[in-house]
C-alpha cells in the first residue's frame, strides 16, 4: 500500500447511489418491522448495517438478506433508505430502513431500542458507515477539525454502535461484529497522505482487537476487514491506491460459524497484516 491517495473518496457522491434509497420510520399503518420476516439460511437472525443506503453498504444489506437474515438498513437519510428498499425487490420484505447518525448518541440509542423492541434481537452488526474528509494536506498541516470529525464518525460511531447493540448479542450468547476498515490503516504499510482517515482506520483496527478480547466469553466474534483488493496505479500512477469494493469478506465475517476467527483483519478472505 502506498501513500498519498484516496482509497475511493468517501467524500464524493457515488455514481451508483442514484437507484438506492432509504427507509426509515415505520410506514404508518403497516410498520416497517411487520414486513421483516425470517428466512431459512439466516434462521431469523437480525443484522444491522450502517451506511446501508448505497454502495458497499447496500451490497451488504442485499447479500445478508439473500442469506435469509432480517436486515436493518441504517442510514442518515430515510429518503435514501426508502429508495434503496424499492431497489431490493422481494428482498425488501426482509429489510427495514431506519434513520441513524452514528455521531448522535440519541440516534444510536433510538435505533438499538427499536431493534430490541421490534425484532427482539441483534445477531450481526456491520459497521460500514464512514467518511473520508482529508484534503491534500499532510499531517503537519492537517485541519484538526477534520481529524476530529473523521474520528467522530469512523471510530466513535463504530464504538457507539457496539456499545448499544453488543448487549443484545451478549444476551443470546451470539454475535458477529464486522468493522469495515482499510489497508490504509495498516501500521505495517503506513505512509503519508490522508492522515485523518488513516488514523481512524488504525484506531478501528485497535478497537477490533480490544472488542474481540472483551467479547471472548460471549459467543461474539469481532473482526475487521478491508473490503476489496487494492488496485495500484488505476487512477494515475504507482502512488495511487484504489480498491475494488467487494462485499464477500464482510459477509463471510458476518456469518461465521461459532468456531470462526475473532480479532482478525481480513481482505479477500485472508488474514492481512495490521
Ligand atoms: N471505498 C473504498 O475504496 C474503501 C476502501 C477500503 C475500505 N473502505 C471502507 O468500506 C466502507 C464503505 O466504503 P464506501 O466507499 O462504500 O463508503 P461511502 O460510499 O462513503 O459510504 C459510507 C456511508 O457511511 C454513511 N455515513 C457517513 N456518515 C455517517 C453518519 N454520521 N452516520 C451514519 N452513517 C453515516 C453514509 O451512508 P448513509 O447516507 O446511508 O447514511 C455513507 O454512504 C467504509 O467503512 C470505508 O472506510 C472503503
């Protein structure tokens, strides 16, 4: 992994977002939760995916629903959530869209209370929500307000979701937590560029190790993954790293058997260096 460059900008709008939308509060009269029904393979398990209205997040929602899980598509915008549901076809019967701002403790608490009250459990948490706000400045000139904002979403948002939903997992002695991270946070390949984002991803990796230890006796497996193989030089030279985003590794980690790994960092189904 080399430096100085975006992993495909989180700050930019995704071209594939147009057909996706959000679901949010219960649809009056019907109730979003009533549309959520258990499937066979997922045995009625419940997954929460943050940042689920587009891109990789929506891919993860779709993949988990296809495996029979009931999925809560958490998104900042209920309009985008509703649009995303419309694009899921029959799978939408297993998906409920809910509003979530991971930086807002009240919003996170509200989501967790809704999941507990309406679905009665939480088996899987995929922390996919993230921002990449860095500009071209180096760490020496970085705007610390940007660093703070980045950590608020990427690190503290992830942490807050685990604090809110982890107890539901502990209650059933079952849980799978998948923290989306990036090779740009790998200490073994650390370099310049994107300092706020890099630090946030390294911090997510550290949190993953700590959480795995804290949940060790609870049947809750906690892992981090970089969602796609790096493609060096795609955008203009050897200093540029992009990723081909793929849901496979995150879905695998979200559906691990009880004897699966915990406290690991994976890409393409393989453990990678921290
Ligand atoms: N893109 C890459 O090349 C790459 C490479 C390595 C790792 N990753 C990681 O993979 C994950 C997905 O990447 P991506 O490129 O698909 O990201 P993205 O397009 O920027 O999507 C991230 C989503 O996070 C949600 N989000 C942002 N701020 C939020 C907040 N305050 N509260 C709740 N949700 C918030 C937004 O979804 P809503 O609008 O639905 O709220 C946003 O669409 C991220 O964790 C990223 O770090 C990405």
